[in-house]
C-alpha cells in the first residue's frame, strides 16, 4: 500500500517552477514588438534566400531545355522532401505576413490622432511602403502558384485547334517541359506584364528589407552600414533583373519554343 | 519678423482639439522659438484670451521638457537642437508655421501643446536602473571602464528623455529612447548583472504603453536633439536576441 504522503519520487528531475517553462520563456518573442520584428526578419531573410535559389533555378532556362527540365525533374523526384520544403516555405510565408500585418496594425493604433503637417526626413519610400509592396507580392504569389504550379490560368495551342493544359506538356524524354511552359506563359502579354510589375514590387520590398534585416538582428554598425546597404541593393537588383530577363528574353524572341 | 502660426489648441484630455491661427508680429530673429511663443501669449493675455500652453523648463537644451512639432518635425527643422534652442533666424519673414504637440497614444495631450510623458518614466521604472547598495564612495580606479566604453555609454546617456524619437517615428515607437537607456547601462560594468532582464522588461513596458514598433526608418535619429545614433537600437536588438536565447532565468 503506497503512502499518500508526497514522496521524493513525485518531483520531476531538473524542473522549473510553474510559469518558467519553455513556453513562458519563448512567448515574449511572439508578443513583443522587438521579438515579432525579429521573426519578421528571420522569415524575411529565409524567403529572400528562397527567392535567390529560385531565381538561379529559373536562369537555367538560358542554358537550354535540357538544363531546366532536368532540374525540374530533380525537384519533382525529391518526392516527400519536396512537400516538406513546400510546407516549410508556406509556413515561413504565412508567419512573415501575419506578424508584419500585426505589427503594422499595432503601430497604426499607436498614433490615433495624425499630424496635421507631417514631414519625412530620412525614411526611404521603400521603408514606408513595406506593407503595400508586401501585399502586392502576396497577390502575385497567389497568381504565380495558380499559373505555373496548378495550371489554372493558361492553356496552350501547340497544334492549331487543340488546347492543352500547360502542365501537361512533355519533352522528348517524357519530363514536364518546363522550358516550353515558361515560354508560352510569358508570350501572353498580360501575364508577363503582371510578372514584371511583381518584380518591381519585390525590388522595392527587398531594397529596404535586406539591409533592414541586419539592423533587426543587431548586426549593423556605422562602419558596416554602407556595405550592408549596398548588399541590400545588390540582392534587390539581382533578383529583379534576373527574373525580368527571362520575361524580356521571351518577348524579344531570344528564347524560342522548340515546337 | 512677421509669422503666421497654426497652433493646436485642446482644452483638456477629452476635448477633440483643433488648429487655430495666430499672427506673430514684431518678432526679433534673435528670439528663441519659445520666446516667440511667449510674445504671442503676452498679447493673448492682454486681449483677455487663453494663452497657448506649452512645456518648457531649462530653456538651455538639457532638460528635455520642451516638446513641439514644428512643420511636421519634432523640435523643428534644425538638426541636433531642442526647440528651446531653436532661433527665429532659422525661419523666414512671413512664413507659415504649423505647431503641434507630440502625437502618440502613449503621449496623451493634457492641454494644447503639452503632453503627458509619464509613459517614459514607467519604462525607466521597469528596468532603467542598477540595483546596487550604495555604501562608501569607491576608489575612482577600483572599477576599470575602458575609455571607448565610457565614451559610448556617455553618448547613449546624452538622451534627455524628451520623446522626440517617438514623436518623429512613423510608427510612434520610442525604441530610440529605450535603446539609449539600455545601451548606456550595457556599456558599464555596473549594468551587467541585470543586463538581460533589463532589456526584456523595458521592451515589454514600452509595448504596454502603446508605442509602435521600430521598422528601421531612422526618423528618430534625425529628430533627436542629442543626435543619439540608431546604432544603439542595433545594440538593443542584439541584447534582446541574446536575452531571448540565453539559457539563464
Ligand atoms: C505577402 C507578402 C509579404 C508581405 C505582406 C510582407 C510584408 C512585410 C512588411 C510589412 C515588412 C516590414 C516589417 C516592418 O519593418 O515593420 C517586411 C519586411 C521584410 N520582408 Fe516582407 N512581406 C511579404 C513578402 C516578402 C517576401 C516574399 C520576401 C522575400 C523575398 C520578404 C522579405 C522581407 C524582408 C527581408 C524584410 C525585412 C525584415 C526586417 O526588417 O528585419 N517579404 N515584409
Ligand atoms: S526646455 Fe529644457 S531642453 Fe528645452
């Protein structure tokens, strides 16, 4: 018959008093402005890394159909790993947006009576329009996924009178013909203008975002600031020019379909 | 000089407030901005009207009491200057000048151009101190402080707590104020024991007061009459990150 008196066994080893556990310890990161901004920065930096890798993948179109189609097959063949990456990306994206919007709403309510006359001294236009450019990117990403991932937007007429869904196109080796899909995609002027506009928004967003992330992480300093700003512009220009080049190459006929 | 003033008038905390116009005549270019307002008030009193209420104390740029937003700029157009040290020669004859109070939820207007800044005091109470027993005076060199640290701490300690950073910030964030106070103590040996807790508590209190978040636009730095650098916000972010990942407490 065990005794009802508390025994030493009932104490969990290496434990903390209530309210001091892991949850209470990490919660301030989500609830405070500095913590939330840190998470916006972490997710923003991860999204930026994704955008760069994605662009490098896209640029394979310039080295021919085999290059980009085999890269696409490589990604497809990752199978479950690809799905883990997709959900990871979605998670980062949602967290970035939700926290950024929450911060924005918070700061809007922090000044209930606006200034009659308001001057701006050194805040860049990009830094003041992050929410606008961000929401434009959101709208674009939804369209982009519907267009190239789900194939909801366009069908193509390869042989006259016969329309196929873009995603059903196959190359000679039976792989998804991403090369042709992209070219037919950007041959539509409306679609390609949308893509170019989105690159503009992304450019503005990144022109503040990348350098800002360093400040958020506490990795800025008067000595490093010029270099960090230059890096921010370099990333923004690289992403914008790289992606736009594909659209423009299709427009000018530099990139042509094989069929 | 002759000036056309548009001034925010608000009877008390509950009054919605409105802009009113006044003409300031025979203003000497050598007057400070506050002396110009004194002149306007003299006239208002003589005419039997309520004078414009505004905050001021030392009038030599060290107490941080004066607090006016002039033409949309906290402490007016001159860099590194409190409004009490701003002179009328910086304006043009016949200029139209808009004068408003600090605008933030955490700075409620008490009357006209005077706001309640006790939110900043509560942020200090949350952690802007060191808990040490005072005893006999230490020997001056018993606690070595490297010269660069002393300089940096002093730069941060130049903050006079006026609240211009929050007034100028597009998000009404007082992060430059918090950063200056956190960095000041973070650069001195006395500040080390409570360094982690301090930054967490002060940020928490800052948020509770209803200030916005820092979005790295640096309007605060441009407005600060003591030219406190945003590098102290970098320091705050670094200390906050460290406090969050440290396994202590
Ligand atoms: C739905 C789309 C998006 C929205 C609504 C959005 C919104 C925002 C907002 C409002 C900020 C500023 C946070 C602040 O300073 O208050 C921000 C920062 C940032 N965003 Fe986005 N964003 C979006 C997509 C993206 C994407 C796709 C990327 C990457 C390619 C990105 C990268 C960044 C970066 C690097 C920052 C800087 C974080 C910092 O200052 O620490 N964002 N975003
Ligand atoms: S009145 Fe003291 S700083 Fe202006």
